[in-house]
C-alpha cells in the first residue's frame, strides 16, 4: 500500500509499505479521508525526531475491508468513523475511563491507504454523513470534552478564541449544549464570516477590533461608584495556542468566578494574579475519552449526524495522497482560505 512517511521539516514522502495484518478483535479499514491536524502542521514545520521514518496523521474515516474472525457488529463494506486514541488498557487512567491521560497513549497513524483498528475504535456512519465530514470527528470530540469539562450550563455565555477547525467546532458544540450566547474571535475575515454562518452570536476580527471593548458592549458592565468594570462571559475557550497566546485575552474577558478552558497549547507565561484575585478557574483540556459511561467520540458522531454540528463547511480543501506535501503547504497558509484540509488515500 501507499503511505505518507515523515522524514523531517517539509519532507513527507510517499512510500510502499505492507498492508497491516489484523489480529483478534480488529478491523482492516480502507482510509477514505484523513484530516491534517494542527499537531501534524507543527511536526511538518519543526521536525520532531520521534516521527522521523514513521507514518502519521490521526483524523480519519474509511470503509471496512476485512473483519477478524469472531468480531461481531461489523461487516465488509461498513462505512466507519475511527477514533485514533489507544491506551495501554492496564493503568489506573485506562481503568477509570480516562484513557486519554494514559502515559502510554498512542495514536493510530492514518495517512495511508489502509490501517487496522481495534473494533472498539470504529463507529458506523449514517449514509448521509460523508467520509470528509467524518474525518472531523476527532476534532468534534475534542470540543465535546472541553465543553463538558468546563461545566458549562444551559443559559450561560461563552467566548471561543480562535476560529480554526477546533474553534469553529467548539462554538457549535457549545450552542448544541445550550449556551445562551457564544461569541467567536478570529484573525482573518473569512474565519469571522464562517463563524457567523455557522451560528456564532457575534464574530470578532481580533486584528481589527478591541476584543475587551466589544465584549463589554455584548455583556455589559458591573460595579458602581466609579469602579464599573467589564462583566465578561461565563466561559472562555482558548483554542489558539502558539507563541502569542490568547490565554491572556481569555482571562481579561471572562467574568469574576468564571472559567477559562484551554484547548490550545499556549507558550507564553501568565501571571497568577490575573486569575487568582478574580477567582477565575483555569482548566486544561486534552483530547477526549468518556464522559460518564458514554464515549465522547460517540457524542461527537451524534452531534454530527443530527445536524447540530456542521462539518461540511469546515472542510475547505481535499487532495489525493500523492499530493500530501501540497496539502500541507495549503494548510500552513491561511492566505488560501483553508480551514480543514483533508487527504484522500
């Protein structure tokens, strides 16, 4: 089979690799769509040694082509969404359902024509959900986990900082979970326009508007005696990360006693006083697992299949596997108007 192999910054090669042989409890899947994630882009730019000579990619969907003996519930030809996260199954985190925190967690790589998966990581797709849409399920599940971890309740307000794939999906998930109003920030006009189209109650270009002033208009002020201040939103979700973190902005626009949930990977240090004196809760949110007894990946599929989350507009570009380097170059350049770029092996 053909597979994309990572060799360093800007160096991805298509090579022939053996088709995986399935074992007990496994499915062999023909990968039909595989999304390029922000972490994939980081690897493409910065060349982590850990990935050199390996397959990578972890957002995908496909069609079952082989079923291991004894596996029930799946047949050849089934269309499936695929969860990439696999824990050791033995540690305390896996035993408690928090396998996303497993020290031995790994991602099944998917920039290839075929891959094998444990049957527990495959979810049948309704006919109306395309492979391209289903390749975003990992991202939707990330948003579901963050929303549930935050403790957001119906009738509360939120700001999502960042209007990339995770940000746009988080905004939709928050709306589906009953948020009274969700505002979104972006740094490109096409992102702001798409956020409005997908249901944001207000979309703000952070390069053109003063975010704090805009949130003050949207949420009002509180206090008296000349000490009036921005009320702020109940929740802020940071989805940007990077060297110029949006975390400081999130802390400025959330209300006293509010919650900031960090999904991105911010690099800048933050002063403790910026949230201690106002009793702002800051939560880290990583990947997904179970919420109660229900897999968050399954919740993501339910939101997608019911139409409560629109992923069709998120996927803006698609390339065949042979042009994966071009796909990465497009995904690296917001001037192309890209949101989610998928590869189709």
